[in-house]
């Protein structure tokens, strides 16, 4: 019943005109031949604008006693370091019956211990069934689709609460007003809303990060992590990762190319998101995440991988999970339709084969939450209109 109510809330928020959003004016740039042509902002313009905005933000938080400035100057270590809530949400360790993160964890039987020993002898100790996580990218619009408004809602906190109520493991809250239609106040309210209904779901700040002060804003807002874009930060990525680790803020590094993924790995990034969208060329490459899946270690390793960018069907999502990704990021498809419950169920209501088996030609083999084989592929997933969807 609780999930059904969440479904109704999502549907109403995304379709009701009561939560109308007035889009901002897009950037206007003159050209030699057309002096009044309106062009939409690209990544370079967005970065330039963001750098200018951050100069003003730094001036506003210049005092050493300012909470934001203190957030990036306070070193967390030992007992003061917060648990890796984002990483646990992405791996769904709190649902593992044997994980210490599960409050109802149970002891392994002797048969299970013997099986682990056998797997260890063959070098496959981490080759266990996986659980995919679902991440919702909450935004009204995007740089990737200029001029298009995905959804109209009053506050991102309502959408975040509804999505987590439906089962989303992580929510991205976009705080760049010009590019995504959000702001930092929505992040604060989203953190409070998600905390009220879930002890395990994580909230991540998504922004065009160009200045260290933005890490302080994320930390001060109380969120669990922040997205760093590899194509924006370039060689400065390692500095931002080091600072985030120092202040106890988890990160997700967004990559698109092989070189960006390799740079993230070299910088010891723990959470890596491979996007099908090339921000520099402003083009979608639908198979990019699929092609780069082989660059990562196998199941259970220290690196958590998620994929996103233009995913619009359950088949797209299951295909990426099958090749080893730990989670799926969905933005427009979840924000612009009432199919969010279907997408969440398609990702979460199943277990996945170990990533080591991703090249065995078993992409269409599907298993339920208990690891039992389901004759598949499973396509008839209940929708929000089905009265038995959440029974």
C-alpha cells in the first residue's frame, strides 16, 4: 500500500500542472551571420558560467567560521569517519543475509562455508550472485536535451521521497539551475525527506563541479556523495577525490571515454559511472557503457560501477547489469513517465550472475531474488496500473 501511494504521488507530481515550472532563459550568443540567434548552452559555456558563479559563492563564504568553509577544512578520520552509505546503497549490502550491514544478518551454515572455501581455492571467492541498484537522476531538464522540460514539480524532495518509497536505492539531486532546473535548497530538503523514510537510501548532489567550495556545499547540505565529471575536471580529478575523501564525502566519477575511465581508475576512484552521453560532442552513443564494461574488475571488488545515459527500456537496463554493472542510472525515462515502478522492479526484483560470467553468453538468463532461474526473459513486469503490482 505504501509503495502504491508512492506511485500515485510520482504520477501526480510529474503530470500535474499544479507544480508548474518556469524554465530559465537559455544563453544567447551572437554569431557573425546571425546576430539574434538563440543557442542553447553547451558544456564549455556551462563550465565558464559555473566558474563565474563559484567566485561569487567563495566570496559569500569567505569567513573561516562559515559552515561551508569549515566543512571542507574539517578532516575526518578514525571513529569520526562516516560509514560508506553511498557504496553500501549501490551494492545493496544491507539486503545481503550474511552481511554485517544487514540488521538481520544470520550465520553461514557449514555447507556454505565449505562452498566459500572451494571458490577461494579456485580464485573465485567474490564470484557470487549480485543485486542491481536503481538510481534516479532527478531533474527538470538537462544539457543533453536542450530546450526540453522532462517534468514539472514544485520541489525535488517530493520526487526523491516518492522514488525512494518505490524502491530506488540512490537519488541524484541536480542543483544547477540554468542547466538542470534545481538548486541547493532542494538538495537540503531532499536529504531530509529521504532520511525520514529510509535508513539505507543515499542522496547525491549532482552539479557541474569546478571548485572545491562545491564539495563544502554538498557536505554542509548533509548529502552522502557528489558527482564529479571527468571531462570537466581533467587532471584536477585526483585533487577533488583526495579532498572529498579527507572530509568524508563519497564520490561518483562520471566518465564517457576509455581514457576517462582509465584516469578515474588511476586516481583510485571507488564509484565510477559510465555514461552513454558525450558531453563534449553533445551526442549519445547507446553502446558506450556496454563496450567499456570490460575495463573493471569482477564482482565484489573495491570498485563499484554504474551505467546511464539515455536508458529508456527495461531491456537496456538488464543488458548493462548482465555485463557486470552494479547499478543503473535513469533520468528522463523515469522523470517523464509513470513507468518508474516498472523500471525499479526490473532492476531490483532479481539477482544477477557474477560479473566474471558476463562473457559466457548468458545475458538473457534471469534469476529471481532468491537466485532461482526464471524462464525468460521476463517482460511482463506489472505496471503502476496493475492493482497487484505492490502486493
